């Protein structure tokens, strides 16, 4: 410390944050979290996001059928529940997760049924290839369409 400051009675004070500054920062962080967290948690429950999830599940069922070399079915169990099954019960993916999905926030599958993928990833209706696009329509108008032969999936929000 400078001797001149000591001679005149000025004493240096340790620097740091005051209690008021800390509380102010905490209030700002709390206010931002209240505003931003609901956007992240409700985002996945919107109808377009759930339609996109069904599209991803169709692609996943197709990929699993090809990788496992066996037929797998996307089974619409109810207007709010669907699963990837082996024809009888939901299967587990290679990570061990059960492949069953539920829709949230009152979103329903209004139209659309089961589809089976053979070991080559082709969509089937019974024992034959589907010949027309298959569409799942949601209660609010979003839809997911599966093309015949290729199994190409399109999602329309």
C-alpha cells in the first residue's frame, strides 16, 4: 500500500461483491428462468412436435427392421398411444429402451392405422407392399405420410 495513503488515514478495503449485488443477480436469474423454462418444457408437447415424433418413430421402426433383419410394426394402440412392436408386444431398441410412445396435451391421432416394415425396410399391408401413401392425421390437422415401396416419411405441421 502506498505510504502517502497510510499517512493520511486512507485504508484500502478488500474488494468483493456486496449482498445487494448478489441478491440483484439472483433476482435477475430467477426472472429469466421463469420466462424461459416454460418454452423448453411445453415445446415438445405441441401438435407439430408430436407429429414430427411420429415421423421419427416411423423412420426408427424402418431402420430397426432392417438392422435386426425381421419384420416390425408401428402399432397404433389407441388415439393417444403407439409403439414399435414385433406383432405382439412393444420391443426394446439396442439401448434397451421400450419403444412405446404417448401423446400429450390432448393431441390425438384422428386417422391412421398400423404399418409393418419387412426386413428390407419396405412398408407392408398384411403380407404385400402398400400401394398407396398411408397417412396419420392428428386432431389439429397435422399429418404424417408414409410413401409406398420406399417408406419415405413426410410430416406436415
